C-alpha cells in the first residue's frame, strides 16, 4: 500500500477524489498490516477519520473487493487486494469492475483518458447496449478543444502545454457550439470551480453531450468521462454529479492496480483517439 500511495497524482487532479483515495489507502494500509482481521474501531482509532467518512470509505473498499467483512465491524484484505498483480497482471480486472459500476450508476458509457506524449488517448472504457460509445466521427486527438475529455486533460496542463497542443491540432469548428477561440477556451478552463466537471454541450457532435472529471494516477494527466447520446442538460448535470462522486473509486482502482495502459485485444479502446 505504501508503494501504491507513492503512485498518487503529481498533477492537479480533482482534490475531493484525491483526498478520498488517500483516506482509502490509509485504511488499506491498516487492514493489510492485520492479516488476521482488524476492527472498525481500531481502524477509526488509527486513521482518526470521522464516522461518516470511514463508513463511506469502507463501502467503497468492500464494493471493490479490496476489503472483506469477517464479522460485525471487522475486516480483512479483500480478494482484489490479495490477488492484485497475480490474476490480472495489467490491472484490467479491477479497473473494469470499477468502470462498469460507474457506467451503471450514471446510465452512460464511461471512459478513462490520459494525455501521453502530447496526445489524447482513451485507455479504458465501459459501454453496453443501452449505453453506447460516442461515435468518433473526427479523431479525438484533433478535438481536445471540443470534447469534455480533451478539456479535462488540457485543464491539467500549463499555459505553454495547452498552446503547444493547440498549435499542433488547431481549434476547428465541428458544430455551431464549438469554441474556436483559444482565449475563450482557456478562460473557460481557468474559471472552472474546483471539482466542477468539464462539459461538452454538443461541441464535438450534434446530439451528444459529455462530462469529464480530472483525475491522475501517474505522471500524466488523466480524466474520467461519460457521454450521453441525447442533448438533455438535466440528465447530463445529474450524471455529471454521480460521475464526480464516483471518481475516487476509479482513481483508487488505478492507483491500487498500478495500471494505466491498454493492450491490443484487451477489450479496451486500443486506438489512440
């Protein structure tokens, strides 16, 4: 768990999600030290977490199979923690479960994206018959200014990093809603309140809206996003709130599994988009 904690974000992730992950890692360190089990009272004493916060953390950990209850108020390390690196060497299993949970919670396809070597890359996703992926009618590498994923990654870059990206890809108008002014785009990114999701209100494609939350599980900027194939502002706001609340669970899965890469044939989006 100490090694996992050292993989914590070095950029500018959503503070609430990062704090939740640190809390979960503190609890996991304690559980991992007590191989025979540890009481909730002992966990509370050592972490000094408030009762409601600890209850939330334990809910996340047990749901992710990182902790298992062995009696009233007593826990041991869960199977996902014990088998991390043994069953799924690249960590896909744990992350897939977390993404599937978020997909069902928000009722939309969800994605993990990363900024690598100056490009936007979708590394993992979870979709379904009722939650289709957004149609990539324009390569996402050229659409960072118009997509929620791209904005969530650009907002974690400094001014020069943003300018460099847009100098290579431009700010092409895809719909009548697309922001094509760098000044307006940067103001939108910088005026955003902490933890406020980044939105794509039919800027990439008419009829599709998206939201993204910055997270980071390594040296590169990352984000968690969703797409809804319907221009419904109320549904988007509701889904974005849930996405924000579940970002910590996905970030925790990334940190514990130590996996932020995709492989051909792995069931993830393998094309850099």
